[in-house]
């Protein structure tokens, strides 16, 4: 007795490949999805989704997305879901008369949705929609009685519309074509059936908009949120939905045409096309550049500074946001002044990016301002990022930051409001409970390694935030707490990246309170460069403790300055000063 057929093993193999891809190669896209929603275990949250068509699919999609906090869990959910979708398409095809010879073709809808999920703006609720309509079609194919089949379809339309949105049409269209091919129902009854379906398809969205919902008719008809930007029509998802109808009937036709002596060649050809096409499609759909930025961002969010630096050591970051994350990690590890020019630097934009009305950049930039001590600025960035979300979700990451900033500022009533939301989540409940307990005792806040320190070094004075005077704001922040090494090193890095050596020399003495054992490498390189190029008396010694190795290295750099890109100096400030635009 066979426990698993070959086809079942092939489906399990497909699921395993999907799992490996999302768990090991595309894991940070899953973490990215998780942070931009706030799933609450509350009746109000559930009812908010159920008051609109397709809301149930969105709710279930969000429920599963929260588990992507651990990428291997999210990868498992995606793998199981896409495998179930493939098995549902096969069941429908088999009940429609398809030969198992064409089993590979039933992977196409799942493969296409796998590609869609490589785009961070496609939401997991769309997969739930496809599963719902596929299962409903499966149920239809399992019913033998004609009246029962027709009744099931008609009664399912309003239910499926409210659960899955406009994708409900997959069921009646499939049923109509299926009944035509079976020739068991008179044309008169089929015409009545088609008329009833048409009336319901038009009436349901119109009634919903007129009496229940204040949405555009197009959105009411589509229902579920397949895409993060609601104004975008989900054409790609529509194609996959149509394939659930098209594939079973196509395979039924092909099964009647196949010649038994060519089955092995035909099966091998299908697998060859599916595998080669699948590899090409997924590799084209996957955006590994974004995956890199998301990896940096996630590790910064988790305070895994050494992992951020390890990523840069493995491959130097090229995108501005990755550089921003790296510079913060270097600063938190006390290595910014020593090693920042060992990596690619794209100017001050990679240190403190300008504010952008977006939901991604302010979240990353806000991390920098938070750890520097610009608590109010970090709070504003978190709020702006959450309000910029195009699908009107709340961001669990932003809510956590808003709770932290208000707690640090002593706005306990506001902090409690955000923490009460996090208490209704799965992964963040314990953190919220601990924060609420800490908030009740000022001594606990003072002793907290992060909140206590930020309360000490945060800006105590109100000032207007100016994108063009970030160095001035960093200077004010450092003067208010001259133990804030992060603020000082960001101030110095700002001048170096801006190639503003005049202000570098002006701000350099401020660091005396930090008691460096030795002047950091990038500072030494800037100091000796300025001294050599501004002092005309060769008998004078530089009034800074610059090492002999640095002096000799500058001389070597000057001797090779005629080269387009002098070798051996790419990790120096001089190389950045001359060759980075």
C-alpha cells in the first residue's frame, strides 16, 4: 500500500523548495511584511475587516503574516499555502477528467503567485483568496447531484463575495463551463443560471456600496486587498484566478488527445519547461537588492549591530539606506570614527538621510535619530511613516517606537495607549507588559540600559528641525550631554562626509570629554591632511598626536596621487576626499 504517490511527493518537494527560498534566501522580505501591520486579537479588529467584502481573506492573511516575525515560520506558511493551492488545482483537474500525465501544469498558479510574493507590496491575503475560491470549486466538483451543485453555487456566491471579494466569480464561471461540457442540464436552465449569476454579480457590489460601504465601486467589487497600494488593479492576480478555471478544462481536452506511446517524452518535456521557466521567473521576480536593504534594516531594528557589520564585511553596501544602517551599527559598536571609510560612503545622505514622505525611509532614518537622542524627531518619523502606509494599516514597529519615545519623554498616558494595543498582539505582548511595569517606577526607567540613557542625552530644549543644519543640531545635542559619544561621532562624520574640514577642525576639540585612548583613524587622516596642506613651515610638528604610520601613509598617498585610483588607500579618508563625488 502506497502512503504517498509520486505526484504527492512532487508536491511536497515543491513546498520544500518554496520553504528553502523564503527561509534562507528571501527571509527579510517576510520580516519587512510583518512590521507593516498590527494584528490584534480583539473583536473590534476582526469586525473591522468583516464589514467589507474580501475582509475575511485580508484578516486571515494578516493573521498569518504576523508569524513572519520569525522568517522560517512565515516561509512554512507560504510553502504550505502554495502547495495546497497546487493540490486544489490538481483535484479540480482530475475531477474534470485530466490525465495525471499533465500533473506538472497544475503547479503554474502556485508558481506564479510565488513570483508575486517576491514583490513586497503583494499581500498574503491574496493567497487566501485563491485558496478560498479553489476550495469552493473543489467542493463543487465533488457534488454529484445536479440540483445540489447548482444550489451550492448560487448560495455560495454572496458568502464567497463577502469572504473573498470579486474572485467569487471563479466558482460560477467554472460551474457554467463545466455544466456545458457535461451536457446534463438543459440550455434553458443554464440560461437562467447565467442570468442569476449576472444579477448577483452586479447587485452585490452595488448594494454593498449603497447601504454599507463608503468606498469607490471598483474597490467594493474587487474587495480584498491584494496589493499594498489599493489604487492598483490586481491584473496579475486576476490571471492566476482565471488559470484555476482554464487549466482543468485545458487538461481535460489534452488528455483526450494524448497518445500513450509518447507519454514519457511529453512528461519530461513538461517538467523541463516548468523547471527552467520557474527558475527564470523566480530569479527575475526576486529583488535581491531590496533584500539586502531589508537585511540591514531588520538587524538594526533588532539591535544586532555585529550582524550588520558582518553583512558589510561580506559585501560592501551600495545603497544609501544600507550605508545608513551600517554607519549606525559602527557607531553603536564604537567603530564609526575608526572604520567608516573602510566601507563605501555616499556622503551625508548615508549618515542622516533627508526626510521623505514615505513609509520606508523615515522608519530607517528614525532609528538613527532615536539612538542619537533626538527622541522627538524619532517619534515624528515613526508617526509619519505609519500614516504614509498606502493600505491604511498600522505598523507594529512604528507603534513600538511611539510607545518608547513617549515613555522616554514621560508622556505615560500616551505611552500606555500604544502599549495597550501591543498587549493584544501575539509576539509583542510580553514586551508591552514589561514596558508597562517599567513605566510605573522611575528608578526602573533610569536603570534601563536604553531608555534611561536616552532620557539623559535627549534634547532638553525645543528647536526647529532643519535638514540643512544637521551639524548644528548634532552640536547642540552633544553640548547638552558631553558623554553622548554617538552624537559627537555623528557630528564629526557629518563634516568629514561633507568634506567640510574647516568645521571639522572647529568641532574636533569638543571630543576631549570622551577620553579617547588614541585619536581615531579617520580623524588622524583628516588632521594630518589639513596640517600638511595649510602649514608652510616644515619644521613645525603637527599639534595633534598623529601616529607615524599615518604620516608615512599620507606621504605614500601623495606620491601616488597622480594615479586615477591609487591602490591600497581605498579605506582612507583621503581617498574619499579626492575620489568620491
